[in-house]
C-alpha cells in the first residue's frame, strides 16, 4: 500500500511526550476494571491485540489480508478444544492456539504471497473462507453450536482464572506482551526491511532482500499474534464459534485498523476500542451493526484515510505537513 | 452408469454446475470489466446481485410487474444506483491505492446487505418462475426444468453479447483503449471520466441482471450475494482478470468442476473452487488467462 497516507505513517523517533502517553494508557488499563465491566474491557483488549497483529501486516508490510478471521477464530477453536476436551491447562491451550494459527498462516501465506495488492486480498479471503467451510464440517468445532462451556481453569496451576480481576490482569499482561512484541518487530532491522517492502518492493528486491521470505515471515508472525488474541478470547468468553472464523470478522479487524490509523502503533488499539464500544451500544438498540460498520468504512475511506491516531499524528506531531519518516 | 454413479444423478449435478457456472461467469465478467478500467475490485458486486433479485421481487410484490419487464428494469435500477455511487464516491478514489476501492465497496456491500436484512430478515423469499418457462421437458436421458435451461442459454447469450460489444463496437474500442492507456485516450478527446462512470454502471447492471435471473432458481434473500462473491473472487483469481473471455470461460469451467465434485465427493464441493485456486496459484500465479506478472 504505497500511498500518501501510509507514507505519512509515524516515524521511528518516539518523543518523550509519546512515552508519557503510553505510560498513562497502561496505568488507565490497570485501573480500569474498578470502573468498567471487566468482560467488556477484556473483549476490547482481545480485539485490540488482534487489530495490532493485523496492522503488523497491513501497516508495516503493506499487505492487506482479508482472511485474518481464520487465524483468530482458528486459534480460538484449537484452544477451546484442547482445554475442554483434552483437559489441557490454559497456558498449553493458548500455546496450541498460537502454534495452530502460525501454521495456518504459513499455509495461507505461502499461497497468498504469490500475488500482490488486490489479488493478495482476494486470495486470503478465499482461503480463509475455505477454512470456514472446513470448520463448518469438521467434528471438533461442534458445528453451528460451536464449542461451549470451556472451563477457564488455573493458569500455571496457580492463578484461578474464574476470579474476574485475575483473568483481567492476565489478559492485560498478554495484551501488553503482544503489543510490545509487535513494537519490537516493527522497530527492529527486520521491521525496517518490511517497511522498505511496503514502500517499494522492487527496490527491496534489487537490494538483495528475498522479499517473498520476508513477506511470509511477517504473515506468519501476524497470524500467530492474531491467534494469541483469539486463544485468549476463547478463554475469556469460554466459547469458540463460527462467528470468529467468518469473513465478517476479517472485515471487522480491517475496520478497527482503518478507523484507528493504519501503520500507527496505537491506532488499532483505539480503533478496536471504538468498534467494540459501538457494537456494545448498538446491541441494545435495533440499529443493525452491519449498517453502522459499513457506513464507517465508507466514510473512513472517503475522507478519513489516516484514521484517528494518524490524523492526530499528522496535526500534532508533524503540523507543517512535512511529515517525512 | 458412469464410474458407478447413475447417469441421471451425474447429468443432474452437471446441470446444477452449469447453472452455478452461469452465475460465476456473469459476475466475474462484470468484475473483470470494472477492474479492467477502474482498477477497482468491486466488493459490492455480490450485494448488487442481491439488489437485482430484490428489485425483481419488489417490482412483482408491490407493483405487479412481472418477470419479463423486470429483466430490463432490475438491471437498470442496479446500474443507475451504480452510476450514482461511482459519481459520488468511487470517482474520488482512483488516484490512490486500489485497495481503498476494495475497502469502500466492502463497506457499501455491508450497508446494502444490512439494510435488506433489517427490512426483510434473513429467510429467503420465493420468486415464481414465469409461466412461459414453467415446467420441464424430458430429454430422454434426463428431466430438464425449462427455466434452468433458459438461465444457461440466457447467460451464454449475455456473456457472448458483452464480449462482442467490447471487441467489435466503437464504445468497446474506447473501453479497451482506455484500459490500456487512459491518459492517451483522454488526449484524443474521449471523455474518460464518463467512460469510467458508464463502465461501473454496466458492471453493476450485469450483476443486477444475474440477480434477477437467479431469483426463480434460488430464493431471494439478503445474504444471497455475500457468500457468492467470495467464490467469484476465487474464480477471478483462477482466470486472471486480464481477459474478458477468460473470465467467462473460467466461470463456466469452475461451475462444472463444482458440479462434478458434488457427484464424486460431495463433502468437498464447497471448497473445490478454492482448492483449484490454490493449485493454479502454484502452477500459474498470474491465472489461466492472466497477463500480468
């Protein structure tokens, strides 16, 4: 996605102000369960991690995947099944979910990176739909009902995840670790190469980088982290259903990222928070969520391509419009 | 008997495959025309197909307008809405990354689907087969419902007609030229923005036409387009969007492949097109008829 909006994406230097904001944000998240319903917060955190993982691919590698639901929902199924049917402890279940999502990412990515741009999006969509049909027919997903009543269990045999505050802080820890991992990846030499692929794939090739391998690596990492979000979600909500693997879910994570700001670190988190809050609000009214989602999509694409955080960056941090990385 | 399968069952599934293939061909044709000129993947194509079916259904239910006028009116309605959307929104997205066009039309598809789901629920509404095409005929080796035969013939005629129009007419030559090099064509005094608008309208109208053709075969339901469009995307990847004829041929071929799979290994019939797509990506990443690398 070599485009103005993305090129304006945030630079590598992080000012002191930004660090203070991050610290404040973390403090707010630590205090939040005392003021807001924890289940709702955990849903936000899971989707925020999902969106960040997705953004690693779209924002920093320039690949638009339309199939990330397969990794999110697939991992949720693997985790739920291993905990409920095999009696695995939560940490092993999460590990299996992440590994499964990474493997799925390897397979889907292997095919998808053979084409670029719009074809890449269509191929990921088609292959994730194939996985969806697999989940519809496979026995272990328990069909239309999904895997219900997954026990939360004890993390490392010690922490009782049935206690709301316990599970909240575990989810928060996973979220922070996941986002930190993404931040490290993005700002590593590896991440720089990914960005160079985003900006100019041919030039990256001519500099001697095997672009295909880097793309596949980014795809697998993004899938694994999306899987981490899905696994944790399965434990929090104690179920895994077809909703998590359906194409609408892939659309949702795109929306979160687009709304918050593609190629910004914080954008997907903000976007996920807003979308989840909006869904919660609309759940009690009779206004259909799909219409709201679609409208936000259209408005974002037409007039708001930088997203909320991208817009703030452009105005506050680079006001003169001289926003070169 | 063929490979232990009764010949009636075999031909029956082949016919189902041919009918599905007719819709794949019509829809991927529209997608290919739009993509060729606008460089936009029209995610709303499935929703426009649904809109065509609903236009027919509503015309009949509320105005008593039957199938034959609807066959003209429904595509016209969908085409005009397409033109409005192109003028108001899509035309602002041509200068930026094509992925934004995909995202915009995705949002549009969600809105259209959401609106119809809100008013009509998710259950399907039956649309009667027009009396002229009701009933069936015994071909000796199988029973052929006339309407299904009509769908296959009509879609073939439409596909070939559109292909000829693009290859042989003046408008078609402008279209092909503008696909190759829009700024040069503009320099020759052709109104390219108008051409883009009409092309999107034409593509949308084709989706609407497929929708009204499909109405008596499948039920008219708000969700009829969204699942189909993903399969059509796979068809488009297999064919490669470089050629109009390629899109048509691939559509029929994959429909038949799907029908055959239903005969021999029904469990895989949902995914066979995706599997073929994966194989084609391995062997010929540009697609069967694709030109681009």
